[in-house]
């Protein structure tokens, strides 16, 4: 089995899609922990996430299914983001109720 090496900078601006075809955005940066890639910073493109003021997200490397001209990531990325938004909305509503 051959090992392929690529520069991290060579993957910047690659288009990122979920495995069910949903466009997320473009690779903006890599997050390195020790000497391994921990995750990828994705700049959100035209999507519902952008409408919700989410400008980027971190995708852990283990959720990346394929890397090439385009990237395929697990659809768990978009569902995790939606559940975080719901939690944040609930917390902000609770904070408003406490102050009143």
C-alpha cells in the first residue's frame, strides 16, 4: 500500500459537500494537534447555515470521507451543527426569561 503525501496548503479552497450532496463551503485552514491533523476549518458557502449567521465550522478529520478536487464529509456534520444551534437558541431564551 502506497502512502500519498500532500501539502496542507494544497487543499485550501477545496469544495466541501456532505455525503448526501449538501454543499457546506470551502476548506479554509487545517487544525494541527501535535504532528497530526485534528480537523479542518470550513468557511460556509451559500447555505442555510450562512443565513443563521454561522460563518464557519470545524470538521474533525475522522468525519472526512474523501479528499480530492472536492471533499465529502459525513452528514453528521450538518446535523451536529443544527443541534448546536437549537441548544444555543434554547439557552438564549432561558437567559432572557431569567432576566425578566
